[in-house]
């Protein structure tokens, strides 16, 4: 018997005995099922799983192209949930937060740079996933795209504004 069916049977039997607890029981059921339903479409998506597997771990490298010149760029990506991976880099004048997650079968990037005191993350949706590259596009600002090329030993992140390269980050997997 599945976990959801057990909850349904338990709730039905409790409703008969405790009608005044219906709102509380409903809330508990929603909280138990919500993460499952958000990630259930992601379980079968091998492209997302491959993306997370390739990106996981510690990387060392450089932001070779930036508006202020080359900067060191070391980052470690760790899984926080089955379909959520997070990494943080400190290239100098800002902290960069990279959060990738899958929800309802869609891969998303939540990116935050603290440059100039910024505290507003940008949400980008994967619009193309291949074996070699994933392309993310923001709705706001619409000119922003990020290409991620994750590999076993080398990866690159390319941030584009209006279709032109703004930042290029080249990474090598760190040796333990």
C-alpha cells in the first residue's frame, strides 16, 4: 500500500470520529503530499538527474570574462534535497548563489548576486536541455540567459545579456 493511500484511509476513518479536526487533517495531508507532487515529475527525467550528478562536487576555476576582468571562481555544489542543488562562490566584490531545482518536471535556476547590495534573486527556466548544455532564460529581465555546460572534469557557465557574452566562468573539478 502506498504512503498516500495510507494517509487517505487514516483521514477517512478519523473524519468520522473527529469532524472538528477536518481543517487540521487537510493541512497535514497537503504538507505531506506537496513536496512529493512537486518533485514527482522530476524522478523520471534522466536529463535533470544527469545535470545534477555532473554539477555536484567541488570546482576550482576562474571567471575569465567579466566586466571588471578575470576573477578567481571556486564553488562547491551540494545536494540539499533530491532535486535541489546549491553552490556559493565569492569572486570578490559579491557573493554568487546558484540554486538549481526541479519542480513539476521543469528545471529552474535561482541566481543571486550580492553585487552593489543586491538582494533580489533572478529566476531562470531551462528552455533547452541536451547532453552537453542546458540553457536557462529569465522572464525578468528578459534579456538574461545562462548556458551551463556541465562535464565530468570541466564545466563552464556563460551569462549572456541581449545574446552577447557578459560573463564566462571556466571550472575544473577539484582533486581531493
